[in-house]
C-alpha cells in the first residue's frame, strides 16, 4: 500500500465531510432564470402601472386665511376626463396631525387638466396641505 501524501489525505477527508450537492447544477440555473424572469416581469408591470395613473393631482398653492380655514389650489390630471374621480386633500397642523380634509369630486368632463380652488375648514391652525389619495369612481 502506497503512502498517501498529506494533500491526498486532506482532499479525501474534505470530500467525505462535504459531499457533493444532491441537487443538479442545471436545476439551480433553471430556478435562477425563472426567478429573474418573474422579477423582471413584476418590475416592468409595476413601472408601467405606476407611471400611468388613472388620475393624479398636485398642490399648486395654499394660503392659511385664519385659524379655521385654508385656501388651496389643486391641479388634477385625468387621461380620460369622462371617468369620474375623487381626490382627497388634507390640511395639517404644525405637529403633522390632520386638522381638516376635503374631497374634490370630479365629475365627467372634457378637459384633461383642471384647476380647483377649495377652502378647507380646520379645527386647529393649519400649516401645510397634502394630497392623501386620488382614485377613479
């Protein structure tokens, strides 16, 4: 019997301790390709769906007129103005709590871009305003 060198002995010991994987390599590659395909499809879907909302709104300006009221100008954009929609605007106090809220009801129309001047009544002095949500009806 021939004497084994240290490297051969070590290699055999390591091979016994860490046997080869029972899962074939091609299966791991197939799973990785499948996951990449699913992830890429989801990424494209979410990018296109998020980039083309059915309605969007932005606050153009606001003025605090008193401790209980705030004047706000909101611009809404609907790619299909024949679909009714609603946008909710909230007034916030200095502590970021919601102190007033207003729903802008958008009926069927003919213009894609519309300006809305609204007055939000509040129970505490407002300091800022934000769009909470816009959704088609």
